[in-house]
């Protein structure tokens, strides 16, 4: 086994945490308001501590829920295919044999996605993505499938390469002593426990039955510096490397202060793999962590709505149960605020007409306040795209079908920039990982046809969001064809101008119609040529029959004369 340096890992951890410190404060604020239950690690909260004390007005919580549900159905739907595999050379996709195999390959890819926990993990990813603009998965390979771990915000740190892709991921987590021994302890040749890869500190606690003591663990995932592409069959020679080691006690230790000797390169686990073991999805590519997102944009509105909710509750409470003032002599009275009760006053109080009165003359402007809150809630919904994602449920009968389609098309295009960055940083890595896994690990995948051997394959997105982006020009095409149909009633010659074959191909491409719905062009040409030949044959037959009848009649007449 190659010698890996724990000191190098510590340098990477220090570098990655330095980059993360630029967004740590922002993430703490965002998680407090948007995802309190996901803020445990970054805020170092004690178990059992209440985490949602900041949230009073739930507008952004409902909007974030709509955001997650919309992306789950519109981008990575578990109920319908959201991508298909094709060759980089689009001409190869037209071959019937290639097309059939690509469809089979796509079905196998989505079979693995549906039988794994991917769609459950994707929901947690979209919550993180909507709150802090970034989410991360670790892809763990199993015997017959794979498992997706969604990392808690703040527990991982990424480093990008020059192209904006995350190539290093440093993960921190805590395990108790017993879990460390059970998970990372090895067996010797005789089947006895071999704890040589575990620190003496942890072994001592394990022997003393101090199982519950928590120890911080570091997990570094990066490219293998010893990888040699010229020896692809070597057992340890794989492109991606995972190193796991102990860091220290509860709360962690600073850089270079591990419990064991800093020069000791003892690792709990060293693992190499040929597929990238992690995925970091983000809203921008230039920075390790997303720089823009719905919660960040709406944070001021969220705080203002919560402040107004508290102020409104206080105003209503003061209006219903105001603080009262009156004569000191009334302190001895048994005053009841219940309806139809009597409050006694003494003679002095009666002579001066003294009575109980509210201390504060409160006249809250509830109407403007409610209107202001409604406007702010509408803005929050727009920032989370909830107005688009919930449009049909909120407007069931207020618009015609044409108006609804126009609004949906416009709003779906608005979500395009956010979706584009998500394609590059999340959708592409997920599908490429699963495609590679199926290609090399799936025993039920049919051999590729000769025409696709050695060809690069790529995913093509056919989700609801992807269709809305690509079908933006269909309304203009529909207007053009409607014009052709109207003019054809006056001058039928205009029909010769419209290319209906091209129209069918455009709709197939824009709407990602199922393969086989449109016949290949060569088959259409052959069918048309056969139809033309049949028409010519019938015309020739129609011309021949009268001539043959006349000849037969003349022959019969000549026989009678003879």
C-alpha cells in the first residue's frame, strides 16, 4: 500500500476550512431561519436544544417546501424519466439498433436510481440548496447498488480546481469509541481483533469500557496522487482516494494538534475507487459554495415578517387585554373583567368620575399592516419560485387555458439560470456517476452495438423544467402554422411553403417525445415513393383499361363481319 501523509491531509483541511470561513457566518444566519434542524453541526448546539426559536412567521418555510417539491418533480422526478442517454455524435442516435440499446441503457440507469435512496437524498439536497445555495452527496458503492449520503451543512469543506469543479472534499464528523472500533477495527489472520490502525487513546478507552466518549473523525476525499493511468488493472491503482483518521476529542482540535504523533501517518481507513465519491451541487461555479439563492435574497423579508408577526401579536394582545390605570382605592376591590360583572367604586372615586382606563391609547393600523405583510409574503414566494410552482393550485379557474400556458411558459423560463448551474454541478455528476456504475457493474446490461463501441455517451435532460427551457420557440412556431392555415383558405399554394416534416421533427426535439413516435425520414421517403408508384400504376391501369376494352370491342366486331 502506498504511503499517504496525514500532514498533507491536515494542510488540505486547513486550506478548505479557510475558504469555508468566508461563508460560515452567512450560513449560520441562513440555517437559523430556514433550516434550524440542519444547523446542529455548524452552530455546535447541544443535543436536545430547541432550534427553531427564531421562526414565528412560516411564510418562508412553506415557500421552501414548495421549492423542494417543485424541483423534485420538475428536475429529478421519481415518477417519470427526467433524462435519457445519447451518443455525443447525434447522428448515431438515429440508427434503430443504437436507439434501442440507448433506451435499454437509460432504463437500467433509472432502475438503479429508483431502487437506491437517491430520490430521498435528493430531497435533503434541495432543502440545503434552497437554504445555503449548496448541497453535497457522498456516493457509497454497495454489493448490488449504491447508497447516497447527504452531508449536513457546515460538516464538509470543498476545494475547487481551475474549472470551478470540486476536486477535494474534507468531511468532519464524530463517533463514539465503540462505533470507531466496530466500523474501522480489523481482523487478523486468526480472526482476532486487530486495532493497530486505531490510536492508543481510543484503544485504552475501549478496553476500559468507556464506549460513549466522542472522538472527532476527519474524512478526506481527493484524487489519488499515485494514480498511474498506464496500469488500470492494478488493485490499488485507482483515480480517487479516501483517507479517514482520528482528529481529537469533543469539539475538535486545531490544525496540527491531533492526539497521536503529528508524524504518525496512521489512518483508520484507506480506500481507492475509480469513480468520484462525492458530488457538490451549487448555484454558481466560480466559488466553492453557492453565492446566490432564494433564502439569501429573501432573508431581510423573512426577518421583517417575523418582526411584524411579533408586533401584530403584541398589538392584538394590548387591544384585547390592555393594561389599566385608575384610582389607588380600586386596588382593594375584587375586580373582574368577565362580562356582566360589577366593579364597585368608593364615594371619592364616584365624585371625581374616576374609572379604570387603558394606560396606552393603542390604535393599531391593522389594515395597512395586513396589506404590507401580504405584499412581503408575495415577494418571498417569488424569490422561492413558489408563485410559479403553485400557480395552478392557486389559480384553478381564474384564467383561460391559453393564458395559463402563456404564464407557465414565461415563469418556467425565469427559473432557467438557476437550473443551468444545477445541471452543471449536480445533474451531470449524478447521472455520469450512475451511468458509469451501470456500464461496468450491471450484470443485466446488454452489450453495446458495434456502432456505439468507443463512442462517448452523454445525458440529455427531458424533465419538465428542461422541456420548458427548450420549448420556448414553440409558441412562435404555432403562430406561424396558424397563419399558414388561415392564408391557405384564400390561396392554397402557400401550403407548398411550409415544411411539415421539419415541423414534426421540431416538436419531437422540443418536447422530447418518446422514440419511435415519429418515423425515420428514410422510412417516410420510402413510404411516399411507394405511394407515388401506386398512384402511377393506378393511372396507367386506368388509361390501359379503356384501350383494351376498345380493342376487344373492335376484335369482336371484326369477327362478326367475317
